[in-house]
C-alpha cells in the first residue's frame, strides 16, 4: 500500500506501526522520525515566515475569516505519487490542509485513493485511531498492539503518582494571545498526577486573559506553544515572563510541544511521562529525547 500523510501525527503513527516503507509523501512539517524527512513534501504554509506570535494569530484569524487556505497542497505531486490512501484530519483548520479540499482532489486522482480522516478529541481516541489506521493499512494487529503498549505506559505513570498530592496546572498552547490547552491535554495532566486548573478534556483550546490565568491559583505553568520545541517555547515564555510570574506558580516550564503535546499521535504518551516528572520528579524519570526547560 502507498500512503500519503497530510498530518505530522499520522506520519508518526504510520512509522510507529512499521509502515514507513509505505509512506510515499508527507507534509513540510513532518520532522519525526528522521526517515520522514526523506519523503517528498506535499504541503506548504501560506503564513509568511518571520511573524511574531501575535501576528501569526492575527494572520490565521483573518485567513480563516476570509475562507482562505492556510496550507497549499501540491496536487500534481500527489497525482504523480499515486497513493492508495491519503491520511488527513478535519479537527483543526489551522493544523492541516482543508479536509474538503483533500476529498475533492482525491476524487480526481487516478485510482480514486481512499481518504482517512483522523480527528481525535481525547487521549483515548488518539490511541484508538492507531487501531483504525492499522486496520485501514492491513495491519490491524499491529495497531492493537501499539495501542495496548501505550495504554500500559500510561497506566504505569498513573500507578507511580497515585496518592501523591495533586498539582494545579495551567497548560498554555499559545502566549500572544494566551490559549488554554484543550482536547487531550487535560487528560494528560490528570494521568500525570495533576489537575488542569483551566482546560477541559475533549474541548477545543480557548483564549483567555492573563488576568483570568493569574486568578486560577496554579502551582505549575507549562508553556507548550503549538508546533514548537522547548527552546522556542522558552523564548516565547521569556517575552511574557512578568505575566507568567504573576500567576504565582511555584514552577514555570517550557516543553517540546511539537514532539508530545500538540500532535495527536503515539508520542503523547511521552508527554504524559514528561508531565509526571515535572509534577512529581521524586516519583518518575523523564522520557528520553524530549526537551524541557525550567524558566
């Protein structure tokens, strides 16, 4: 089977299922595993480079208001590659090519490739999507085995922190303006031995004011700007350090959001393990390969 992935999380899942050789193309944002960098790119961003976080937010809002595409899709390259399956998503208009555009294009391609949309809103749905993807690609047992392995790791984290004092946490998916982490992030915090002070599981991330955040009585703030890594997150956090300190939080952390928080793939479980270490360092060790910075 020849698979084109239009979402970084799907790319990561395909490789985790042992289907890397079947992946014929990926997005310009697919940077893990390293082998994904060798695949042709099918997408490009319409957002200019070099914008500030506030300018990026404004540009996205304006393009969404006008109905403009945030991502471009190389239909010619997709046709040349002749995929049997295109994996995409419809959950977030900011995260991938328009689902409707993908379906329209797929209908014009030779062989009429299938389109699979992965749109999880909770951690459990993320893991179940591994089974769906495995079934679609003819490796259902691998999907079930990977899901069970990841569920086991989450269970071990929950066991390690059981009985420890709950830490009140705010997860920030953007800083200018502030966005409160939603969807699977509150569940990740709960599994790691914390309580999400502002986010709601299974619900989209939302904007908030700094005054609202500073009134939430939090112990720990985790800065995880969508799609960015720890050094970039720390840089953004430093620009808002006075606002962050005004929360009264005991600790401020910047983490690799792109690796294990913003992409709904198998590495979310790495994020759970990292959160557990940040909240309860005496009980858990951090996973290998993830960046995190104390501010």
